[in-house]
C-alpha cells in the first residue's frame, strides 16, 4: 500500500487534473484506492489540494455499525409469502426492477392514507435545511417508521429483500405528481463537500440505496430515468425500482420524468448505512 506524508507535486497535479476533467472528490478517492494508496492519507491529500474540510471526507469512511444492502439477484424471490420478480438488472449503476413488490390493495391503501397529509415536496439544501425547489414539483408526505400495520408489513418486506434492518431506513415517503410535474436529474447520496453534510448524516450516516415503488400506472409518462445507462423504468402499479450507490457515484444520476397524462403516485424508501433516527 502506498503512503505519503506530504502531498507530492506530481500527485497534487494529478488530483487537480483529474478534477478539471470532471471527476468529483469521491471519484479521486476511489481512483487512489484502486492505485493502492492508504485511504486516510488519500483523504488528507484531497482535502489539502482541493481545499475541502478533512472532516467532511472522513465522514464518508465506514463506521462501526455500518451495513450495506444485499442487492437482489435471484430472478424470483419469496418474501413473507409474497413473490417478487426481477425483470431488469443492471450492474453499473446497480439497478433492479422489481415486479410485484406491492399488491394492488397495498397501493390503494397507501394512497388513501397519504392523501389527506400531502404538502409541497422539499429537497435538502447545501446547509442541510429543507427547502422548496423548482426541480421537484410534486406533493408528498412521510409516514413514521412502523406507523401502521400496513407500513410495518412493507418495511419488513423491504428489509428481508435487501437484508438490511428496518432501523436503517428513513420513513416511507409518498409522492403525488400531476401532469407536467417531475423531479429533474439528481443524486440521492449526500455530497460530502457541502456544508450541511455533517448535519444530514449525523443520524444514520450516508444514504446507500433507494427503492421507488409505483402505486399506480400513469396514463402517459412518469417513469424513472437513469441517463448514464440510457435506462427508463416504466411506472407500473405494484412494481418498483431498487438502486444502490456509493458516495460520489455519478452513474446513479436519475430523474422522475414528467407525467404527460394522468397522475403518478409513488412510495420512496431511502436506506442508510447505520440506524436512522429522525
């Protein structure tokens, strides 16, 4: 393993050239790891050269209690006597399309329970605060972990499917999109170079995977697009798309495409590396 005590001029220039070529800090760290550099010293070098707080980069390192999901691979799985099928599988980024994750009744019940509580959807700004964002034009709400028997059943099914405890998941979010509404391309992982990174990861660490469940089938549009691989997942009632990512994974860029006709209802579950406390 390669070690260094002070960033050498040639390494400094390589880090700068790599970032000028469009690679983020996490890409630089990954490339250094592949080249055999010590992880902690790599973070120190990147912090020094790119003038990024070392604490932010250190926060991306795995901590005690961290757990990554197991990506579904079997063509068909039985979870709590419920059959789920993988109809599409992509390795980079990690994407699985899951058919039959929810029943029709579960979809209808989630919509009915969420509808009276809908509010304008928010995003997290660079300081870790929630904000209204024109890139995200849906309405939504959050269920508390284990809030009802329905929520408990779905959370347990997801936990069994990806082999990660229910405690590592954020509360189930329901989103409602009307014609023309969308969520422009974005990442679900939190950017460690932003000031609010420490705040948003203090209660569960980094996000490591997402599951988007479709509660209805829009008349037209509303799929989930992954531009890096040219994949669009069609929104079909009861199905879902699971995708996992590392911090800084540019290939995990995705978007909720505009609803062209009708409406779209989805349920989203974000998974964290450690137990999440809201």
